[in-house]
C-alpha cells in the first residue's frame, strides 16, 4: 500500500488541509496538540469509518467550521496491488473510485468500509498492528493473551489461509464420503438384477403368444356378429310396426271415450237451459217493486246521516264549553306576570354585569400567578442545565489534570488548570444557592394564593345569583307567553261554538230507526231475486249453442269409434312379434358379448405384452444404472483418498511453518536490534507464548528500562512487517510510526532514523510522526504542523510551501 494524497475539511482542528505523500522517509513534526495524530486518524477514518475515530461522530466536526452544519469531509488517494483508489467520506456518505473512474465502485458508508476491508485483507485492528503504529500502541502483542498472539501472527502472515484450505479439504472429504455411502446404498445386488432381466425376457415371450391367440379369437367373433345382424334387424322392424299400431289403437280408444263423455255433458247442459226458461217468468214479476224500495232506503239513509252529525255536534259543543272554562281560570292565574316582567329583566342585567366583573377579576389574579410560576420554572431549567454542564467540566478537569483541554479553545490548560478548576467550582456554588432559592419559590407557587381563591369564590357566588335570577326571569317570560296563547285559544273556541250552532240549525229532522231497518230488509230480499233472474237469463240464452255443441260431439264420437275398429283389424296379424324380436335380440347380445370378450382379451394381452417389454427395459436399465453407479463410486473413492492425502499434507505444511515462525521472527528482530544498538545486542528469543527476551552473550536478559522496551517493541513491529512483505512476494511499501521516540535518548533516536532510511528497499514509504524536532536532520522530507491560535485551526507546511490551511 502506498499513500498519494490526503485532504481534510472541518475534521477536528483541520478546517481545510491538503497533504501529498512521497516515497522515502517523511517526518511530520509539531508540538503536542497541533493536530499531527489527527492526520493519521483521518486516514484510518477514510478507510474504516466512524469506528476508527476517537469520540462520537458529532465530536469530529471542527469547532471553527464556517457554520454548525458545515460538511465534514476526508479524501484519501492511495495505491494497492497495482490499482489506484480515491476514497471520499463524510459523516453521512462515502464513495470509492478505482483507477480514475467516473463511477464509484461503492457508494454507501457500510459498502465502502466493507469493500476496502476486503481489498486490504485486514480488519481495522489488524491494519493498525501492521501498517500503522499509533501513539502509545507500539507494543502490538503485549495486551494479547498467549493464544491470541499466535493466532494474530498466523493471521497477519497468511497462515490462516492454510487452515481455511485444510477445512475446505476436510469438508469436501465429508461430502465425498456421504456421496459414496449414498452410491453404495443404491447399487443393488448384481445377481438379483440379472435374474430379474432373464424373467422379464421370458414374460415378454409368453405375453406375445397370448396376444396372437386373442387376435385370432377376435376375428372369429367379428364374423359371427356380421352373419346374424340381418335377422336381428328384420325382427326389430316388425316389432316396431306392431308397437306403432298398438300405440295408435290405444289413442283412438282414448279419443272415443273422451267424446262419449262430451256428448253426455252437452245433453245435461241442454236440459238445464230448457228448465231455466220455465222458472224465470214468475221471478221477473216480483222485480217491479225494486226501484221504489231503493228510493225509500236512500231517503232514510240521508236522515240517518243527519242524525249522526247532530249527535256529534252536540258533543263538540259540550267539550268546547268545558275547555273554555278551564282556559278562563288559567288566564286569571297568569294575569300578574305582565307586571313582573320588566322588574325581572332589569334585575338579570344587573346580575350579569356583576358576574362579568367577577370573571375579569379572577382572570387577572390567575394570569399574575401563572406568570410568576413560569418565570420561576424557566429560571430553574436554565440553572439545572448550567449546573450539569459545569459539573461535567469540573469532572473532566479533575480526572485529566493539567492536560485537560481548555473549555473555550480546546488546547491543554497546563499551568492555568488550578485557576480554571477553582473558577468552575465557584460558579457551581453560586448556581447551587440560586437553585435553592428558586426551588423554594416554586414550592410556594405550587398552590393557589389567597387572592386567587377569594376571586374564584366571588365569581362562584356571582354566577350562582345570576343563575337564580335567570331562572326567575324565564318563569315570568313563560307565564306571559302562556297568557298570550290562552287568548288565542279562547278566540278559537268561540269560533268553533258558533260554527256548531250554524250546522245544527241546517240539519233535517224526522228520522225513524224502525222504518230504516224494514226498508233495508225489503231491498235485500228483492236484490237476491234480481241476482237469481240474471243467472237464469244466462243459462236460457245458451240453449241454441248447447244444442249445436251436442250434435257436433255426437258426430265426432261416431267417427272415432269407426277408426278404433279399423285399427283393431290391422294389429291382429302382428300378434307375437315381441317374442320373436326378443329372441333375435338375445342372439345379437350373445354375439356382441363374445365380441367384447375377445376385444377385452386382446387389449389385456397387448397391455401385458407392453408391460412385459417395459419391465424388461427397466430391468436392463437397472443393470446399466448399477454399472454407471459403480463407475461413479470408483471415481468418488479415488477423489476421497486424494483429499485425505491433501489434508495430511496441509497439516504438515502448517506445522512446518509454525515451527519456523519463532526462529525466523527472532532472527529478523535480532538483526534490527543489532543495527539500533550498534552491536551491543544482536540476538532475541521468543518463548512458547511469543514473549520476547534479549540475549546477552547467549543468556536471556530481562528488559528493564523503558527505552529498551520501546526498542524491543519497535524491532518486533519491523520484523513482523518484513515477514508480511516477504510472504506477499513484494515490498510492504508503507510503514507509519506515531510518537515512537519519546523514551529514546538522542543517540538511539538517530539510530532509529538511520535504520528506517536503510530499510528503503523493504519499506518504500515510511512516515514518522513526532513532536521531537531534533530528528529532522535524517529525514528525506519534512512536514511541519502547528496550531494557529489567531485562526483557531491547524496549519500544515512542507519543506517548500504551504500545502493547505484550514
């Protein structure tokens, strides 16, 4: 991996910083807090997203950004495995471009992170343990458990790929064993399959002979049916003719019987017509008195109607008089209401004005009370927020100490730490006293004050008096309205009484109920006679038509009898045709059954022959399938033996590599240590848990000083990185060291720089981040980082010009 360019926008102290990278040994130098390690953090954030950044996502945005919503953006350009990548990441988006393309190959936060992790072949933690050495993270394996150290080295050196290959070989071997078991289960017995094929061949021969015999029997049965068919058809024709004559004779008999009944009915109706003419004459004479009786009944009906109307009018007059007396009494009771109405209206107006005044007074008291409560609550919320913020500042100042960032500019406080901490404590005490006062004031305002309660009671009394006054007014108004309605009702009743008197005077008199009943009985009797005469007239008028109908029916009856006799003479010669036809049908049915039996036998024989051939084909296929499965089984067994050998070889190869790992790692680390200590220490060793010790004249020497420990960690890191490069078959290219000179004296710092320069053939691009200015003499390129207090941002300057200012 090789870095080409980095750009930071609104990323922590860097508002807009551009930095290009070259080959060789590059030093990024600046005081603590200037923003050097932020460059390393930005590279990791571009590759792995938010998990690679310190703090929360919102803390990444620069406090000196142009606006609170100014975009946070990092662009990183690098080369990996012969391809050039450009990564652009913000807080909410990410894109990755390949080899200068216009279309991103990944365009989401998760998608870009996962793509780069696959291409790099390392997790974020593994990347920092190989390419990068972060500040205070030089000891790559000290924090790991013994088993984790071995797994870490195997993973970064690619040995885990052998485990993956061995697991794949074993999984394939399991699949092959299962496949072989399945093939053996489905092979079948060879002798049984051969016997089944022989039996199937014999069955085919037997079925073919049966089919030939059935075909011959079918030919014989077909000839017999064709020979008897003419006799059967002739018998069927004679039987059908006899059935037709029988049906026609039965129809003629039914017609003659029906016509005989018609003649008898017509005779009876003709006799009834003659009797009706004789009975009608005396009844017609009785009908002469009917018109006069109807006129008398109509006059008596009119008198009866007038008498009923008279009774109803008299009853109405009585009811009207009773209602008028009751209305007069009620009007007398309501007479005082007219005088009370103005007095009650004036009283209600006074009570309404008093209720409005009471409402206004209560609203004013409650508004003042609510305003006081809101002011106290607002003040308490503000004090709580300030107290929480100052408490967090005090805890940070007490826990971090003099290195605490300034709450205003973010830079370390140093000597001003005690002064700032005391100021924060004084502000907290002031906020506590103010909070106690306003909390007590809030408790006082939690209940209604006396002025509010008094105003509320006054409003209640005013509303109660107003309600009573309005009820009295409603009663008086209702009485006045009822009195007005009573006047209208009395006038209406007087009009009703006058109308009844006029109607009574106009009604006729002289009604007699006995005469009325006698007249109704007389009219009813004459009406019955009229109905009987009308019925006799209808019967008498049909006499001529009935005579003609009787004569026609008698003639048709004679014709029907003659036809019946003729048909009886024609069907006599055809007697016995049913028995002859039945015998012919029995012979035909027997011949057809024989034909169907022959056809069924032939179809069954042919089906058995086809089934025998299919069985023979299946038996032959089973024999062939067994041979094919046997061949597959031989191939699967051969492949399984091959994977057994592959599993053994991969296991032995991995064991050999593991045995060579510690000696090779010790040899490389010893070579680096020899160069860094000018030959004082030239050998190191690793125990079974990969803990490193320095050999002094062949004897393991415990690491005592911090400088020696840092040297051991550095040479271990260099040795691991070189082994990764050698396993990959190419230069490792990139190595980043952050603050690795802190515990080294000046001579060893110069040795480390000189060693890094000599490692150019192994590490094409080495970047050193440090606050120690003395190492600049041995660098190929110098990049300076400083924090500009006036601008409130980091500034990056290379050896020739300013590459970017935020």
